C-alpha cells in the first residue's frame, strides 16, 4: 500500500448524467482531488455545470480544483486552480484565491519549470504526459527518473499525468508520484466505479 492518491480529472462534457457518474465513481474508493476541466465555455455556463459537482466533492471531502481559470476558481470559491503554462502565474492565483488555495502547475517534462513553480509558491507540480493520452495530446514525455529526482529534493507533492491506467500505474507509483491524475481510464471505462476500484488495487 503506497501513499499515492487519485486525482480525478473530468471529461470535457460534464452535462447530462455526469453528476451521477461522478457520485458513483467517488463512492467506489478514495479520491483526493477532482479537477473541473471544461473548454471554450462561457463562465456563467461553466459555473452552472460546476455547482452539483462541487457539492458532490464537498460531501465526499474531495478538493475541487478548477482547470486553467483563476477567475472561475474565484467565482466558485473552489479549493484551488490548476495552471497550464500560460494560464497565469502562481503569484496571481495566490493573490486572487488566498493563502489556503491549492495551486498546481503543469510542468510537462521540465525540471526547470517545476523548480520555478515550487519557488513561486505552487502547492503541487504535475509532470506528463507519461503515456499517450486520449484526453490531451502531448509531445512531452518525462522519464520516471523525474519523479524520483523530485521526491529526493523537494517537499512539494508531484502529480503524474497522461494516459495512466490501472495496468501501467505501478512504475509511476514506485518512482515516487504522490498523485495519479486520471481521466479517460475512468470516464471511458464501461463502469467508472469499477475503474476506481481497479486503481485502488495498485495504489
């Protein structure tokens, strides 16, 4: 049993029955954080869709993280924001969201980006894509040693992301990932609850 935890990322479509699917998934096993990830959507519409999902996360004691948008995270009073390169600075997010917000930064395969993010006050850094991903195409392929190196030097948690499944997760856990960010392996599965249970067999 490792200390590694699940970080669940939403599909782009969170309308319709998705709140029921999320509720089913998080009831199947512990999830540390949920990232609300929608694209090209009016903020009012995004906030409307986020409401029931945020409530599910609050009831299950799951951190609700907004992808990319500091302003949406502030509007929702979310637990934090995940910043890609170019989505705003850690300092800006901290000023807008406050001391207690969880601020994560995408660092691709770059140790330099990760060190900068840590120095700027990020609460976690994300490396990836470790495997080919259905969720987000990426030419960045960090090696496992990046996770081990980070763990040996820094206290800030690291997240592994990109194409992670129950079948390929073990090397990432062994290398030192604090969190596995997963999306398609859960939402494209025939049964999202079973997918969560399968991840917990290897955690």
